[in-house]
């Protein structure tokens, strides 16, 4: 492991969250960059293992990840489970027959997502993955799309789930997994982590 930081010797849970970088580009961007931890192989492996914890004894037929950062975690989780991976795409990128769903993302903009329609069969058990759940609009739309196609959602996994109305709805209605220790949830909801103090201004 040679990127930025090493895992602590005591194996502290979610040590890799300190690798996430603060937004330096302004309010039109997300408030932090979780993808920085993916560059560290041990961090990515530990993150995936933490996310899979609640689902170890569940039957998962397929892992689906949301465009675009959910592709990274979703593919890593699928590989770890030995399962296939389905990309939930932003509309307009698939060159095959697809099903679509409209939604509003964390910026409030109305968008559309799509999934190829030759993979989801009635009853297929899907673990749905994204990098981050803020307003919950994107994840809720992915759930609706896959369920409309006949899938059973085994659960939802993301690095973090903010306690917004949409985030709470997802946690109230589906089995969920995230990497945020209870003592850090208020920082996540406040959109600022104390670890940001270590980043140069």
C-alpha cells in the first residue's frame, strides 16, 4: 500500500474515511471526494468488506451500481462476491433496448436513468450500490426502476447515507449498509469532516 496513508495497526473501523478529500472547486460540486480512498488498495478492500458485512448471509444474484461512481464500488463488491455487475446508466448511453426512470439528483436537476432490459428477470435478487446517498433521489429512482422490472432489492450499500428525508426513507424501507461510524454521522450530515483540517488550504 503506497498511496497517501497506511491502515492503522489496530485495524480501526473505517480508518479509510480520513482519505476522503474536501471540495476545493466551489458549490456546484459535491462537498467532498470519496473516490480518493479508492486509490489505496487496502482502503478499497476494507471499505468493500465493511459494506458487505450486513449481507454476508443474504442471497445476492447480481450487483447493480449507479452511474458513475457507484460503478467503482459496485464492481469491486461484485468481484468480491463472485457475482455479475449491472450498470445503472445515465440515460442516453446505452445502445441496446432499455427501461428508463426519471429522478431529481442532489442538485435538484431532473434527470433520467436507464438499465438494459435483458438482464433483470422477475425475482432476481439485486444488491444496489452507490458512492454516496445525499437527498436519496438517485437511489430511490434506481430502486423504483429495478423493482418495476421485477427485481427484488436485497439491500442498498453506499460509503455514506446522510440523514435527509430521502436518506431516511431508504434506510426505513430497505436493508442498508454504510461505512460511517455513529460518532461521525453528525459531521457527514453537517457536510464537513474534522479530518479536512489535515488537508492543505
